[in-house]
C-alpha cells in the first residue's frame, strides 16, 4: 500500500493516520514532505492535499473525519494547524525555530481539545577539570 503513491514504487512513508470512521488513511511520503496523501480504504481512490511552504511531519484525523491536525516545519519555525480536505489551513500554534518543536497533535474524542508534544531545545555546557 505505501508504494501506491510513489511513481517509482520507492521512497517510503514516515507517517500515517486512520480516520475515526476507518474510511481514509492519511500518508506522509518521505519523497514529498509538502503534501498529505489521502487513501480511501473502501474504493482505493487517491488524492493529495498540498501544503505550500510546509515540511509536514505528522498528521492525525479530527473526530469529524473532515479535518486533519498537522505539525511540521513552516517558514522559519514550526506549526500545528487544522487542515480540511480542500487544503484550507487554520494555524493553531506557531513556535519560532530554536524555541521548541511541537509534534504529534492528537485530538480528544469529542474534538474539543488538542494535545501535542512540545520538545524544548536546551543546551548546557559543563567544564570538567582533570585532577
């Protein structure tokens, strides 16, 4: 199934999510980080959502089966957004480069809350003296 979107049959997938109703799978292909591939599990139809300027890293379906939550690189930072199946984007969180990395957004079953991982960048230096 992963190779159905790759013209060469290679490239691989680095993320996927099954919709709440089980009718669609979103796929992120290594060879195409600016697009979300959608596979209809019943009819096998394929489509894509283009996200210009994005390096999409993760997706998860909203409970309404009509939206995806996405995270990834955007411009000079990272973003979490809601995207409908027509590609309309609603930004939910923007984090400047170096201040954190939001990832893996997951909605609550009722769709009222969205959890995500926020990786913080911290650097420390410790001097070790030889005795």
